[in-house]
C-alpha cells in the first residue's frame, strides 16, 4: 500500500467567447477548456477539477471492479459505459482529438491514458458526492435545471451536449449541479434562481455581449496619431490592417471577437474589459496603455444576453474564488481518512506534480499499457 497521495483536479470555471469567426478571432484562442485529470481539452468550456483525498493504494483483483472509493464501488461495466457514452458523441470526440489520443490502434480499443482520465474524473465525482452526503445536501429540481445549463455550456453548447446518450446527459447534469451546490454550501452563498435573477438585474452591464476591435501599436505618439485619423472618419479596419502590431487581429481589420465583461477580463485583461464595458456601440475610445502596448479600441456591437443563457456565469460571479478554495480545502482535509483502491488492470496510483492519479504501468507490454479493450465493447 501507498499512503499520502491526493487526487487533484484543478477547479476553475471558464466560459468561452462567442467569436466572430472561430478561425480568425483572438478570443477563440482564449476560451477555457475542460480537462479530465490528465488533460482533455475542449474549447468553449470550463476546467473542472478538484483536490481530492489521500489514497491508500491496494491492488484489486476483481475484474468487475474498476475502483473503490471509501467502500463505494465504480464497476468496470460503469467505466466502460461512461467511455462508450463519451465516444458516442462524434462532435465532442473530434474536438478532443485535437489534443488527446482517444482510440487505440486495434479495433474497438481506447488509449489507456484516456481510460485512466475518465476513471480519475469519476473517482473525483464520487468523492464530491460523499462529501455532499456528509453535508446533508440533496439536489432539488431547481438545482438540476440550473445544472443542465451549466453542463451544456461546459460541453460546447446545447447542440453538442444533446449528442451524448440521454442517460449520460443526466449524469453530467447531476455532476454539474452537485459541484455548484457543494461549493455554495461551503461558502454560505445563495445560488437559488431568485438570487441569480437579482444579481443579473443589478449587474446588466457585466453581462452585455460586446463585440470589439483594436489597433495595437508600440508608442503613445503613434496611437494618438491613429486616433486623430479615426476622429476624422478614417476607416478603422483599414488602419488596423496597415498599422496594428497585433498579428492575430490586424489581418482581419482588428476584429477581436465577442464576449461578456468577465470573458474580456480573462482573455485580454481588466483594462481592456473596462474600456469595452463602458463604450457604446460603434464608438472608439481614446488610446489606452495595456501591457502589450497602446490600444485604440472600438466596440462594434453590444447587446444584452438573456438571463437563461448566463446562469453558470452568474453563479461563478457570486461564488468567486472562495468557492474553489473551499472545495480544495474540504477535500484536502479528508486526505488521511479516505481509501481508494484501483484495479491493476487500469494501472496504478502514481504521484504527480499536483497530487496523484491513476496511470498505466510502465511495463511490460506497450500493447497492454497503451491500449485497452473495454469489456462489452
């Protein structure tokens, strides 16, 4: 047995931009991604992870059991079902494959690292469910309804999410809802529907959907010169193509993309975000000094996003960084009292820079280590 490991999946909520064009928008390159322990990445979603409990490692010889978490069983059949549910969504898989190997070289095989990442995430969710039970948390129908919106945004939108099997959609919705409710309980925050609506009503500017462009130059003198030309009705896009030093936006007339205030803060910084949130449509701000240079910013359009599209962002705004820290601390404190066993068929618990996780064995056979044929596939 090995003592003192902890499962860690970094917990963060990121919500992606609605870029003007996926290929040309700088904001499209700044969106969040969803990572399952070892590094799944998906554009237009959030990173979901947590710091889990310390693991006591023992070999599990029962083929029908993938792992146990404080006595709770994750069956091999359940793991296989989750893997098959993920890969049944071809749109989602195509997005994942840009940064993660999923399938093996043989027929009906999966990359072993992919399998272990799915197992790691499920172990972490079992831990969260166990902590929720200790806190006396029971999900309500309202929690589930809000969790659906969260899950849909996490997985690239309602259209992509709908391509998962119905039963797996329900599981992902429950996972999202449980995370939100546990986090809120830990920081004594109210994330009821009425509380979210009140926050939305009093922060409408924060949730405007703003599209912007910029011309980025290195000196204040150059920025002032360009701004004066724009005041004389010079064409913004033409000047951006000719003079902007931003290689991502200049070829497209300075077009940055569209997003909310928090999106801009995450992608381009608080200074840029503050300019666009206070600027009217088709208006150009005087030059502002950013860490990247002097920027002349234009808001090309703005509209108010409806409440029902924003509940995940509103919850994130209410909970803030305190919720993340609270979950990390909660699960960290349970390190010494928890036991996780993993079937050696799936690998072993291995120390990482962030804690520990299930990983393939380093030997003996690459064919067995790198690829796995799920039972019942």
